[in-house]
C-alpha cells in the first residue's frame, strides 16, 4: 500500500477517472459546442414549417453536466444570442416567437444552477471519499516494501467502491521474537465491520510486539474480539454481538546473524542490512481462514493447517490454539488471500481456480514470485475471471524474507503440528549489550486456551 493518496481533481471524483482531455488539454467543452453547431445546422437546413432552433435549450444542460460554472454560463448566454440571430434570419411567418425564447433563457438559468449544485455535491462526495481513505489508511496502515526483515506487497479491493472500506484487514508487526503477520476477514460489510477489524488490528499490533509466544498472541486476539462483542451488546448493536472474523496469524523466526535492530525502521527498509536468507521454519495459527500458498519458481504448494474456530466464537467450545509449524524454502513467497479471491465467480458460476491459475503463470515467468508482481498477477486474474465485478472485499498479501531471487533453494521438509507455545530462536546480541528483554520461552508450558483471562 502506498501512503494516503493525493487529492484528486474534482472532475475526477465526479467521473471516477480523468476528465475529458486531448493531449493534456481539457476538451469537455467540445461536446456542448458540437451540439450547438449541430442544432444551428439542422435549423438552417430544414424547412420553415419545422424549426429546430428550440432544441438549443439542451446545449447549456449538457455543459452543466460536463463543464464548470463559468463555461456553463457562457454556453447559456451564447445559446440565447444564437436563438435570437437564427430567429431574425427567417421571415416573420416562420419565427418561433418570444415564448420559446423565454424557455431558452429559463433553461440556461436552470442549467447554471444545476451546475453549481453538481459541483457542490461533488465537493461533498470528495470530502466523504477523503474521510474514507483516511479511515482505511488508519486501519490498514501503509507499509513500506521492506519492513521487519520482510519483502511484502498487498492489494486491497473493496466491494463497496464508493465507501472504499470493508472488513478485510492485514498487518506486519516487527518484534524481538521475530516478525508477525496477520491477514483476516471480518464477517459482514460496512463501517461496523471496519470497527471490528480496527479492534483486532490494534490488539495484534500490541501483542504481536510484546508476546514471545504466537499462541499468546492468538489468545489475546480472541479475547479482544469477545470484548468487542460484549461492548456491542451493551451499546445495543444487536448485529455486532455475533460478529466474528477469520484470520491467518503467522510468525516468522528472527533473522539470525545480523546486528540490525529489528525495530530500527532505517535498517528494516534496507535489505542489505540482512544476510541472504536460508530455509527456515515458521509458525501459524489458522482461525478458519483460507489456506496459505507457498509460491516459488518450482510451482505452487498448499500449506496444510489445523484450523480453529474463527475469532469471537470461543464461547461455542473451549478453544486450544494449535500452532502449526512448517518448513519454508528460502526462495518461496507466501501468498495469503481473503475469500474475495477464492470465492470469486465468473458468469457461469465457476469459482476462481487460484492454485491452477497462479501455477501456470509462475511456470511461464519465474519473476512472478516477487511479492509486488505476485499480488498484481492475482488481482488481474481475479478481475479477468469475474469480468471486473467484485461481490466481496478482496485482499491479497504476499510476503517473503528480504533478499533476492538468487536465494539458495531447498525443498521444504514435511510439516508438523504442535499445540501450545514452542521455543523461538532469538538473535544473538552483540557482546557489549544485553539481550533486549526476556527471550522466547525454552520450555513447553501448557497450551493457551481462548477462555484465559488476559
């Protein structure tokens, strides 16, 4: 994501794109001008029994829809003047008379007033869109391409293109225990789903930084969602009491062998601060989310997970957060998507074949494993499959260890499952400074349950 977008031109806001231009010059005025010439030509070449000049009332109306106030006013005045001149060019028996002239004058005045109201409404809608953009950038904060020792890229496509906000969420949080990544989808749409997503993300940013164990982070996320539901119940938001969220919570181990501070933004933004990555083992808690994919020049593989109930549903059954550990090759990029991708349908009702489509594209071009290229390919394929019609919020996130495409390759080992916390490697600090805080646990404490009090 880039930073907050710059203010767009008013005409761009009204039309959803660039205004009518030709070689960099605005040419919207040519449309009412061409219509004016057409009306005059038709009136001049028709018989006196059927005059066309009264149709000139449409000219300022078209200008009001395309042009600014002064241009619309100019066309209104010109239309009145042309009406008078064309009327005088005919003999008296074929003149349309003053009643039609009053109609043309009134039409011009209404067109100018309509143009003023249109521009005022455009400014208001533009302000609302800026508020929506600010809200989205607050919930889904902009992230640099290199962050927390990771190379990442993300694309968010809201189903509501007017509000531009929805229930999908993601973030990357650096910590001394490694890098934590989350991507999820709040049930439902609209601003209420955004507030639930903001609650989950706020909790993730705090506990993803402080907690040494990924299972503890998962427990705190579940507790936060339950607190959100309780607050909604007290506030009388009946629809919010049962709201839940699916999510994929990932934990990348710390990079070993580097002295860069994991919280130093300058170091994080510079991939040269990190050594060339090697195959590693990472953790994951799956809250009933879409299965992540590992994409490499060798193809696409699905990462098997042990899903638990979505966030906010632990009241149904005692939840023990199973932390899945799996091997990742150094040249693999992890691809995470929301159900806006996997449940996208074409006109025939067929679901989008994510694995097959991406596998075919990667086989043809190995450079597509780069995160920025990968998310663009998924976006383009989804839009092509659906014909550009999205019925659900769509989020695509690709992450991999900072480095290049020349990483050493090693086939991943067989995945395994553990329940509860597990040791996490900690980078060796320089001899002249102590370790930053308490390190990861070395034992195997009991599994973390969702019903624990934080």
